[in-house]
């Protein structure tokens, strides 16, 4: 059993066929004993990513609707959602400046770091960040997080 924090770039692979999708689906399968965390903003980003694919004509309206419905069911049942607090957002501004990350990537990294800190504080396993974003992954490694890039699992 392991604990994973998914950013949007990795979680979208659960629902859309891309490099690394097979590995992500295997990791997220319902029978695994892993714990999966996401930041609250991930829900917005996933729906946005699917909707953008629909409008880019990579998905039909029916496909996009089905994917979003499936994701919403998983959101309620499969993921532990970390709420954003003013303190987390304040820390994300520092992370953005330190690592020159995009806004939501800074929030994702800050949430993963805080989750990892809290887990370590009470003797729980470290959290592995799952992300397909190279800039985010590089910053996470600098910050001492374990990282899995689904793009490396073909």
C-alpha cells in the first residue's frame, strides 16, 4: 500500500488515452489498497481539460459527458480531496516565485509538500507525486518529494 498525490496532468490520463494512461489506470484500479489524494482545484482542471478536448474535436460531446460523469463519481468515491486554505495559497505564491512555476502547478506542489509533511509528522508513509508535467516534477524533486511520471511508463 502506498499514498499518491495526483496532479491534473496525470489524472487526465485515467480518462483520456495518452502515453502513460495504461499505467495510471493500473495504479488507480479499484482493487488496489493505495490511497489517492488530489487538490480541490484538480476537479476544475480535469473538467476543463476534457471540455477543451471536446471543443478541439478530440472528443465528442457524448464522450466528454461520459468522461466527466465518470470522473465525478471517482471524485466522490476514490480520491481524498485536499481543500485549499489561505495558508496553502500563501505558500503557493512562494513556491511559484522560487521555482518559476505556473499558478496551478505551484498550488499542486504546495499541497503535495504539505500533505507529505503532515504524513511524516504522524509516521505515515511518504506521498509520491504523480505528474506528467516536467517543470512541476523537477521542482518537486528539488523539494525532496518522490515523483512518478506516467509518461515514463509506456
